[in-house]
C-alpha cells in the first residue's frame, strides 16, 4: 500500500520549505520525522494508523484523518486557488 496515491497531495509546512505528501509512503515518512520531535499522543496514534494500513479503504480513511490532524495543528498549506474561483463576498 506504500504507493497509494494521495490526491490531491497534502502540502505541509516544513523546514526549509513546504513538503509535498503524494503517497502513503511519503505520509508515513513525514509522521516518522515528526515523531522524532516528540509530538503528542494524536501523532503517535496517526503513526500507528498509517503503519497499519492494509487496504485502500484503510488508506483513504487514514489519509483523511491525517488531513484533519494537519489542519488542527495548522500545518496544512492551503492549495492555491485559481483567481476566477476566489470570491471576496
């Protein structure tokens, strides 16, 4: 399942530049790197969830949960919207 594609890819705040997560393997590597920083329990849970994926449904659910965690932690870089779809109302 390592080659399971994340579509659209997740772009996360990272140093020295944003990091693009386009596959399950890249998401696992990112979480592994973050765990070395001493992240709190939700990150450990996410790590175990991503490493336990065995089916496409599990991968889809785990990626959705990762997206939610990144949004909560304000680590998700918002996608660039085309100018014609951006409204100021």
